[in-house]
């Protein structure tokens, strides 16, 4: 059965990533965030100042009600309890002359049973309402109570229309010692007006400071935007390079399998086929054919093992760096190269040093196998407590810097990628080569 597949475009392997943030979008978000912060500061400042102003007003009103209560108590007569006109007139004179003001808009005197004994609004005198628990407690214990009134109680029906008021109570006594409740009402807006004036005075410097802060941060925001965009572009480039490298590696592996082990194993199959015919004919020359087939199979197995090392390197922590290096050089030995390898002080290397040494050795030896045309190669690894060193030297044909750049443009990025990984790891990689003088790759990896 044949399976047909649609041809893939190179774009099929391209990564799909989000578009980088634009300068306009970032600046828009920054402006909106700044505006929101400014609104929060202004609104929050207003709320806080109003709360502080109300608390201060309550303290001031408490002082006023105590002082006004003493003034009224000085002219209080027992006849007030019976509605005596002279007693009412005496209180009225004091209230109108010394208590009522632009902020204090109402004064009342209550009996213990909730009757209005006096009010600067005569229509309220004689009305009766139940005192609440706090008012009764004040009559027994003394002191003062202050609250912002919603004017929703029945006794406040004639006080509405004055705006929001602060109510304050304190007990006073008639000459005979009978306690009565003295009450004043003070306008709240006269107090909060001070908070508004304070806010109006503070707003210009606060807004000016915010504006200055925004202006100072604009260059920083601009720099961050450019950094984000460059970072996005770098990630795009790295991802594209990684995909391209992966595609090249797959093509290399496919070509290697096709031209190497596959051909060898196919040849073994063809060489073994005549054995059947000879066995049937009674011929006895199978030994030489079998020997050649075994040699070809061993060569193919060795090549496949080398490919496995390329595709999936051994776990260094389990196999050890020395064993991993031997796996890397075994394909070169199979080709007939003289290989000298040495690993000393492996116990001083940490996991990161081992991984980087292995990766650079892998790329350097691959370069020897693919391009050097060398007959001899030396691999030395030395480890001390703080530094790991690797030297890979061959006697091949070498190359110039121009040839190395041309190879990179053709897609041979092994040593270039190793150099980039080395730089990012804080290590030092030195590649020295000249035509006819071989190539030496030296790596120095400090412990992190």
C-alpha cells in the first residue's frame, strides 16, 4: 500500500510566536497605568482627608458641647422642667448669644423621659421621643457622645435640610440636681471644607511630583521597550537557528545511515545469499564469505554505535567523562587515526563543567572526522578544584578564518555553536588553526 504525502513547505517548520510588543502599545499601557494611579491617589487622598477631618471634627464638637453645656447649665433653672417662660427665656438668651454660630445650627435640652424641654426652634418644645440606650447611659454616667447623624430619626424631622450634621450630647443638671441632656447639632460641611481646602493646596505639588516622576521614567520605559523588542528578536533568531540546525542534523543522520550502515548491511545480505546456493551444490567456500560478512556487520554496528552517541550522548553522571570521551574517539580509531586520550582529575569537575567539556570535545572531534583529513589526534582533559581544561589537537590540513566563516555560511555551525554556548557559560574557548598545521581547540571552564 502506498501512502502519499503532500510536500511540506519550509514554513511548516517555522515557529509560531506572539508578535513583539509595540512601542505604542507599551506606552499606551504605561499612560493608562499612570492615569489610574493618579486617580487612585487623588480619590484615596480625598477619602483619607475627609475621614481625618471628620475625626477631628468629632473631637472639636465634643469640646464644644462640653463648653456650651457648662454655659447653659450656669443659667439653668428648675422651672425649665415645668416649661416656665422665664427659664426658657434665660436659656434662649444664652443659646442665641453664645452657642449658636455659623457651624452650630441647633440646640436642644431633653428631659429624662424624652421630652424636649428647650429648642432654639420653639415648635419642637414639648415634643416627646424615646431616648436610646446611649443617651440614657450618658444621663447616668456623664461624659459626651458625638456622631455623624443621618437625620433619619423622628425627632430630626424639622432638622433635615441643613445638610449632613454632627450630633453631640452631654448631661447637665438643674440647680436641684435633676439631670437633663444637652444637645447641639454642627454642620459637617463646615468641617470638611477645611479638608477640601487642604486637598486643593496639596493637589498641585502632588500632581507635579507625579508628572515629574512620569517624565523621569519615560527614558527608562523606552529603554525597557527596546530591550523587550531586542530580546524578542534574539529569541526569534535563536529559535530559527535551532530549527535549521535540527533540520541539518536530521539530513546528516539520514545521509549517514543511507551511505554507511544501510549500504554495508545490504551488502552483507547480498554476500550471504550465494551461501544458500553453494550449500545446496555442496561447495565448501562459505568461510571466506562469512568472514567478510561478519567484518562488514561489525563495522556497521560500530558506525551505528557512533551514531547513537551523536544522537543521545551517555549520561555523564552514570558513565563518567572518561568513558564518554572514549566513545567519542572510537569512530576515529575505527577509521585508522592514531588517537591519544587522557582524562586526569575528573573527580574535581562538577556536572556543569563535565557537560560543557563533553559538548566541546564532541564538536571538535566531529570537525576532525568531517574536515581535518588528519592521521593523528590528541584529547587531553585535566581537572583541578576550580578549573577544567580540554585540549583537542590534530595534525590535519587546518583552515583559515575565511574558510571557517564560509563553512558557517554553508551551515557547518558546530564550533560556532560551541563558542556561543561557551561564552554564555562564562568559559573561554580558543580555536587555533592554519593551513597545513592542523587545528587546536582549547577550552577552560571555571567552576560556577
